[in-house]
């Protein structure tokens, strides 16, 4: 059965990028529907028809971001390298990418929402936790492969590097240069555990 109503007359990709720019600059709560429809070049009814509501639009923007500008960390962690090189690539990728974009949208768009938007806050929290879990999985593999010692505190190490990654995003949002962010990455790698020598 054919869809009723007028066909969508906008570029969805461009609309998402326009919305992403607003959410990046003003956060979730600081971006109004009027701001969004104006930037995206669509009417409010068209926004609802295409995305459902502001919250669903935001979630789609986050997913779009994660598979594009924000994909550097997953690419580094999934690369066919040692875990140490993977973590180093992730942090240097953060310095390069976050320094250019002014921070990670998942971190900066809503560090804490009001009661009316708790579901958005929970959605972003889940995404941040998932990134730390992704780091943890890579470190567990390093233990299994003998790159890291069996007694390595994988949870603590993953939380540390996840915290550095999120902190770099905040620093980038505050205007910290790529050079300074790369220095943060280099300093963080000094915390990499030294494996016990093979017997």
C-alpha cells in the first residue's frame, strides 16, 4: 500500500548533519524544535513524519555520528594490531578528530539532562559505558593472547582509558589544541602495564 501524504522533499543525510551541528553547539536541551526545523529546512510536521520526535531525531544523529566522525575509536580497537597499539591509535585518533570537531557528541551533547529528558541522559550514558566495555573487551583479549599479564586489572585499565577518552572530548570542547591532546594521549600511554618477563 502506498504511503499517504506528500513525499519527503529533503536530503535526510544533510538534515542529520544540520541537526548534529546544532546538538553539538547547544546540547540536547539547548536545541529547540524551531532551531532544528530552521536549520534542517523542514517543517515541524515533516520532522515528526521523518524522525518521530526530537528525541528520536537525536538518537539517529548519535548513531550517524558514531558510524562517521566518531568511528575512529571502534576502528582502532578492531584493527589487527596489539592492544597497546590499538589503544594508542584510539587516543591519537581522538586528538586528531575531537580536536577538529570540538569534542565527541556522545560526551558533550548532554552530560546531565533535566527530569523531563532522563531517557536521553540514559541513552548517552549507555553509549559511554558501551565504549568502556569495548575497550575492556580488547584488553581481555590482550590477556588471553599473553600481551598483558594474567593479573592485569582489566576493568580498572579500561575505565582509565575510557576516562581519558571522555576527558579529551571535554578538553576539545574547551578549545584545547590537537597538539596538546596528542600530549595527553602520549602521557596516558605511560600508564600501560609492563608485562612480566617470560620465564
